[in-house]
C-alpha cells in the first residue's frame, strides 16, 4: 500500500512538460489552482478535466501512476462527496432516516470531488515532471525578491525540497519496518482502535530514529562539502525561459478565457 503513494516522486523524461522552466510550471500551477476555486459549474470543470488529461498524455506519465497519486486521498474525496450529498437543499431523490439526498447535493458533491481530484493530479504532475534540484532553484528564484526583507529564500527552498524528496524514502522505510514487525508477530490488522494504535508504536519509534539518523547524516554530508547556504552560490545550469514556456503561458491564458467565458454564460 505504501509503495503506491506517489507524493514527492520524480519520473525522468524528455517530454515538453519535463522541459518547461520549473518557475513557469509553479506559477501556472498556482494560477490554475485559483481558477479551480473560481469556477462553479460542471461545464468549466469538464474543460479543466480535459486540460488535465492532455497534460498527463503530453508528459508521457503512465495514467496508472497518476491514479496512484489519488489513492491515499480517496477516502477524503469520498467523505467530502458524502457530506455534500446530504447537506444541500433541493429536490429529494432518496431519503435514509433523517438524511435526504437531493439533486443539488449530488451536483455539488460531484463538483467538489472534481475540484479535489484536479488539485491533486495537477500538483502531482509538477513533482512527477520536475527534479528536486530544479524545484529548489525555481523556488529560490521565485522567493528571491523577499530576500531584501530578510527572508532566507535559499534556505526555505532547500528545506521544502529536502522534505519533499525524503517523503518517498520515509515511506519505503515505513514499509520495511511494517514487514519486519509483521515477521516478528505484530498484528496490525485486527483489534479495536486502541489495539491498532498501540500496534503502531513498534513502527513509529524506529521510523523516528531512522529519520533523525538520516537528517544527521545529511547535515554531516553538507558540512563535509562546505555547504554555506545560498550566499555566493553559482549554478551549473541556469534557468532560462524559452519559447515552449511562452507557448505554455499563452495556452493557459486561452484556457482562462474559455473557462471564464463558459462560467459567465452559464450564470446568465
């Protein structure tokens, strides 16, 4: 199960999406996130879903991998859908005890679920197609204007990227610990909530120790290489915005125009 969690993983490739400037990808992702929260009709979400599927196809990332990125949050998506299903007034479609399922509840539940799915898929595509090193450089460049106010842009970018990079490593470590404890007879599947919580102790203790050990080893490795932060640091490959980046910006602007037009027309 833990091996199916795709958060923070990077899949090398040579697609157009992989070659885009990471700064452009981050900015466009935030712009599309804002757009997702602005729209409120099924037609606009259908257009955005088509856009997301196009991004997946162009990136050459396996659709199964993208679906795996949704798996850890499927319960949250389902819970959100069920909450909206019974919390809106409208024409009653079905009634269970005091809970009333309405047509408006179904409509809102589908919209909110699509919103969460699109946010997860598009965010995952950023990490799937951008290496941790490029993410660090892009985040540092985007935060650099705040440096004049005393914000340590490089340190923040480094911390975020290291945290993102170590998620798959810690998940792999957790999976190994679970298998080792299961081989020693620890039962994680049966019992009440308290029993299952107690069974998590043999996992959490070695996992925390492993995380602290890895952090200490990383700090020693950085110190041995005379790492002193971003001051005076140069880059072997400088980020540069090229024609594909401008094309991507132009396409997203067109997407904004189409979706906002559809949203306005549907509200008339």
